[in-house]
C-alpha cells in the first residue's frame, strides 16, 4: 500500500532557527494521523510545506506520489489544506462562499451546483446556507472551511488546529466528519497542541518538539516503547496486607504499595504474567473484586516524550 502523504527528511530554517529538523513520517489512505506538539514546535511550518505553500531547505514531501517541489501543481490538486486562521468575509453567505470557491476550482454549471450541494450536505450546513459568514459560530465556520477544502475532492486533508476553540459538541461533530472522510478512503493529517483534543480521533500520532520528531506510531506502540512496566490495582475481599504478601511471591512483580484498601502492583510488561497473577490470586482464595491495569493516556505519553514546556 502506498502512502497518501510521505514526508521525507524535510528541514526548514528561519535565520538561525531550525524550525523543522529532518522530519519524516507518512500517512496511509483511510487513516487519520494526529500531529502534536507544543506551540512553536514546527507543526504549521511542516504543514505549509506539505501544502506547497513553502519550500523545505532539504528533503521532499510526496502527496499521492507527487513531489511538492518537482510537481507542486499535481500535488496541490490531490490535497486540501485548512490553515489555522482564515478570514470571514462579511456580506457573503455560506452558499455564495462555497460557490465562489467552486468556480475558483474550475467547476462549471450543473457539476458546480451538485458539488456544492454535496459538501453542504456532508458538513451538515443545510440549515445555514443563507446565513452570512460573519454570523456563524466558530464550529459552523470550521465546518464551512472544511466544506470549502472538500470542493475539489482531494485525497489528503491537512488541517492545522481545526479543533482549537471548539466547544465539546462541535468537537464531536468535527470528529464524526473526519471519520466519514477516512471511511471514504481519505487520509487526514490534523495538528493540535492540546492532546486530549485528538486522543479519540487518531489512528496514529506524530509527536514533534523543537522541530524534531520525538515519537511516531499508535499510542499503544509509543507506550510500549517508553514504559518498561505497568501498574495494576488489585483489591480483594481479604485484608490488603495478606493480599500484598501473596502478590509479592508472584514472578514478575517489581514492587507493591497499599492504597485505597487495595494494592498497587508494579509489574513487568506482558499479558501472560498478568493473567498468571490473577490466577494465583483466585487459586489462593483471595477473592479479587478489582483488578485494573492503569493505562497511560495520550497526555501521559506526550509528557514522557517531550521535554519542553507544554502549553
Ligand atoms: N515565517 C517565519 N519567520 C520566522 N520564524 C518563523 C516563521 N514561521 C515560523 N517561525 C518560527 O518557527 C518555529 C515553528 O513555528 P510553527 O511551525 O508555527 O510552530 P507550531 O505550528 O508548532 O506552533 C517557531 O519558533 C516560529 O516562531
Ligand atoms: Mg501552528
């Protein structure tokens, strides 16, 4: 399977500052990748290069196999870019705005009408077609901008902080829209400096800081890479002291401590060992009522792989 986006060793400096430093990653069709890092990490610079709006000093980016340097026009046609800020035109309605951009993309006659109708339907803007852009809520405006980005039916979407400033409901709606895009086989690169914004919507994450990639993969992969042991909270019907003593006999246990009437067990990674621990507890008549692995979430991962100040 070929990548819909392949970023190959790009660097970009502004004077002395190396904003992007040998960045490489790729996105497969039908998947959504979160591009996360604190403010100033190099996300926008990387995305602008991917969107043919800036050139790298080194390296290259391929959109659907087309180089953004050698073949920028073809690359551009295969991609839709949503910048982190964009103007709202006053005295322009939603349908006028979309019609204007559809014309700019060279859509004519009935094809233009049906394409505009399709994107309005897809982004659930039907009730707002007659409204002026300036009167739209932030969430509606984001959807309108996404609708505009979809007009030329790109294979790849590059969205710079689209969830910023959205209320929880608008965020869920955005997530649903992006899911529908990936189900239609599109690739999506979406940036944020706030982890929890992206945690539920991404198949994989690329963590960038100080212009460099700190981690790349599924959240689980990244966790595997940085965490040598896991913690399990165990509570039984018996005394915590007795439970703790029994647990300490089990191979793979690195340490224990008592908390909330139970025991937190630091354990070597590996499902077999965890299953064995539970088996020992049951077979020795300990009657476990809670047995919960404490998973790292995206926020913890981010804190572990980046060193700098997180906004
Ligand atoms: N046109 C520019 N001229 C000078 N410095 C820039 C320019 N664009 C970005 N930078 C700097 O490059 C670094 C990365 O910026 P940016 O890519 O916007 O980060 P992010 O989007 O992750 O917040 C920052 O230190 C920023 O100040
Ligand atoms: Mg940015």
